[in-house]
């Protein structure tokens, strides 16, 4: 992307990560998100919300899309995760791209915390975190670059 294109779109920073599809890399991803949010001037609370939504999304991709890539595997069986972290003047966008199994994001039900507690569930808050902790969440399955989950959080 040229400097002129960045100026036209309001992009102030752009980082791409490509990590193996393993749980041990979630820390690297979380730190990159927090660093970009701090650079953008986002509050600690909003930064934590975006960090949690990205972490939950990546965890779900590893578990469900890639069937839990084992840390014991010396050679990853999958191409991994690519994350584009984009800082605009007014928002931060995180695009998570994978080539795992796609799913119907819009049809996935969000379990509210009260219902979660009432049902005495042990799992199932992931979609709540992903959809409620960001300002916009869009999912495009099977694009040329793979499945793409785009999470956007406004800076102010």
C-alpha cells in the first residue's frame, strides 16, 4: 500500500502477522492487538475488549476450523492464521484469515451471560464476546484469501 493510498483511506498503521495455528501463539496475537490499540490511543477498557474478541476468535478457529492443531506436532498441518491489524484515524480493524472449516457466523446464536449462568453452562460465551465486545463483526467464508473475520472497534 502506497503512502498516498494510506492517506486517502485514513490508515495510520498496518501490521500483518502470520502465525502457526497453535494455542501457544495466542499470546503473540494478543500482544500485537494491545500494542496497536495503545498506539492508536484507545482506552485500556476498549483495548481489552478487542483483545478478548480476537483471542476468542483465534481460539475458535484453532479448535473448530483446524480441529485443535496439536502443540506436539513438529510440522503444522495447516497454513496457519494471518492477521491484518489496521489502525485508522478513528478505529482499529483486525482481519483474521484462515483456511480452516467455514461456518455460518450470522446464524450462530449468542448466549447472553444471564442465560449462560441460568443454564449452568461451562462453555458457550465465545460468540457473545466476539459479537458484543466490538462495534462491528463481519465474516466472509471462502474468499480468495480464505475465511475472513473482520472485527472493528472505534477508538473513541
